[in-house]
């Protein structure tokens, strides 16, 4: 059994869906489970539609029409005329359901997380139905699976937690291993015990694929996307980034946790538990080798494996002379944050115990300020601690690598590279596993920081220097002769 996942850009239009189908039809072994994302950009568009409807903004209707038109056009371009009618009516049926839902949101001017999940689920329902229909026209034994009936979760709409036991039982019972089928399943979506649709978090189709792979004890999980594997840094920010051929589960997990969007962080856990190797491949360059993620530490000349970054970070600092030597302040701070389900991304505490500093997503900063000030209200009132200091517009850059601990001086190299380029570091953390070092910097410095660090750790430090010589007499020609003679040394 093989599980393949194709992301939003891989199924963005009819042409790309054909490329995906070609990969599947040529796949050397069957059965396979194929997990797909919504057509690129559709999830954002559906969310925007819901938000507009909830604000009483009638222009949500135009957005909905463009969603419908995009899917109808895709179906028409993808399928032969004689095979179009069933798919066109399926698209219309789903779009009517979306319209009814949005009409309700518009009338009530209210959009709950539960309704939001129902709304966005149509993105993956539509894309998976289109791919199934196309594969069937190519004479493949393609069968559509309803992930909502197979993946069961709790009721945390928008970011639901998977109930592993029942999910594995349902998937195993539904997907036989002895057929030559291509099973197509929508990613990202699931349901709770009352059969209400839930979603697994933005980017969650990777996770869906890992859940199928784990339940079916797949030989391999393949994540097909729009770049040729996991790269040393995000290629959108760092033009010199290059693919990493092999990487351990832990390194991949650290990179994704610290913002490498290529893999949704929870994806690695289910496959790592069962030792299922993961290949990250490029749909548009299928012959590129890609990246193999597996349970192995690799010999590499490089001290670190990759650099990632997280944006929209806010620093929260709890400070006060009343904290020194008194246990329990950090416990209360973290309890207050946990009660509000605020995820702490990074923690540092000064050795004087005078302050504790944590980094959270900026979207949660206001809630954090409110809850922490309430938790310490009596200490704030009698001057033992200050009201929580909130500083937005930050980012985290992280260096990741299993081999870091055997190479002293990495943090020195990191901080001096950043310092030399005028990038101020606000907070630093190093995991006790010594698999990552992260620094909090201003969000306006991220691009520069990533490139500076990439150059320092991954690029040979050759710099081009342009020299202009006026006059090529005695001195000038001697200098040119010396430069030529010393070329190797100068480089
Ligand atoms: P998909 O829709 O296929 O799930 P995503 O957009 O979620 O694709 O993830 C792929 C993108 O992740 C790439 O286009 C790239 O810009 C970004 N990315 C971020 N960090 C990395 C990295 N270290 N290596 C490769 N891609 C990365
Ligand atoms: N379509 C969903 C999203 O955009 C899930 C995914 O693409 O993985 O977040
Ligand atoms: Mg993704």
C-alpha cells in the first residue's frame, strides 16, 4: 500500500490535475491512496466568503460565483464532453450547498467555527471528486473515499485532534489491500462523534495522508508539492536554497515546527511511530530526486540541515523584582496561557529570575495579555510584578540539525552573522535536544536574517570584489600580476 498526497498547487487547474493523474497512472504499484488538497487558493477564498457574509457584505456572492466558475471550468477542461454531466452536476450540487450555508451566515451575521469547517470542507470535496472523475475517464479503477467518515476527531473545530484508535479501525475496514484501485480521498477534513465536519488545521492535508499511511501500514508516504523536496531554507525567501537529499524525522519535525510550510508539523508523528519513510517530491519535476525523510541520522559535512522562520510572533515578558527567588511564577504564567489554549512557541528566562519571556502567535497576544494580567492582578496591584509587556512585529529564525551538539560554536557563528549585519536579537532559545537554536528578531529583518544565515552555514564564503585600477603602469601592472599569481589564495 502506498499513500500519495498532492497539495493545492499540484491540483490548481485542469492541466495540473492531468499531470497528477499521469503520475498516478504510471505508479508502479497498486493499490494506492491519493489524498488531495483543495484547488490552490480555494480554502482562503471560501474563508473570505464566509467572513464577508458574516459581516453582511453582499459581495460574498461574487466570490462564491468565482469559486463555482473555477470548478466548472476545471471540469470542462478536464473531462471529455461525454463524461462531463455527472461531474458538472456534482460541482453544482456542492456549490448550491455552499450558497445555502452562506445565505444562512449572511442572514444571521454570525459564523461559528463549526460552520466555518463545514464551509471550507467543500474545497477538498470538490477537488477530490474532480480528480476521481478524471482518473475514471482514463480507465483507472478510481474510487472516492469520504475522509469525513473515516477520520474521527474531537470537536475542536478548525484544529481538531484525531482519535487514532477508531480512525485506524475505520480506514482499515474501508480500504482493502488486495485490489488494484486508486482510492482518492479529500485531505484536511474529518468529523466528530456527532458527524459534524471538522478540519485538521491549515495545511492539514499532509496530516490526512500521514493518518492514512499509518492506518494502512503503508510502505511509503509521498508528499507531492511545488518544490523539489525539503530545502535548506524557504526558496521564496532564500534564492540560493537547495534541496536536502535525506533528513531524519526529528529534523523534519523541527524545521516544520519552526515554520517550514512544506510539511504541516503533526504529519511526521504518525509515520515516525511506524517507521514509514516519507518522500517529498515535485509534481512539476517528477524526476528530481526530492527528499527522503526517515529514521536515520546522516553523515553530512554541514553542521546544520536547514533554516526556517516563523512570522507574526509577539514577545510577552513578565517582569518584576518580586519574582526573584520565589517559586511558582512561571507555573502560574504557563497555567494562565494554557487555560486559554495559547500555544507557547519559545521560552526564555533571565538567570536573575527577574523576567520570563515567551513567544506566542501575534493573533493570541491580546488574549494572553488579558489572561496574564488577571492571573497576577494582586502582585501587579502591590508592585511585585509589572503588567505583562507585549511586543508585536517579531519573527523567529531557527537553525536545525541533529549534528549540532557535536559541533561547538554554532550559536556563536549564528549570532555573529546576525550581529555583523546589524540584526538585533531580542531573545534566544536552544532546545535541550540541541537540535535547534532559535532567535527572536524584528519581523522586518527576516529576509535578511535568513539569507545571511544561509550564506554563513551553506554557501562557500566567496565574495565578489570589484577593483578599478586607474593606469596600468609600473604599480598597476605589478598589482595585476600579483593578483593573478595569488588567485587561489585570494579565493
Ligand atoms: P502544498 O500546497 O503542496 O501543500 P505548500 O505551499 O503548503 O504546498 O508548501 C510548499 C511550499 O513550502 C513551497 O512552495 C515553499 O515556498 C515553502 N517552503 C517553506 N520552507 C521550505 C523548505 N525548507 N523547503 C521547501 N519548501 C519550503
Ligand atoms: N486546503 C487546506 C488549506 O489550504 C489544507 C491543505 O491544503 O493542506 O489549508
Ligand atoms: Mg501544504
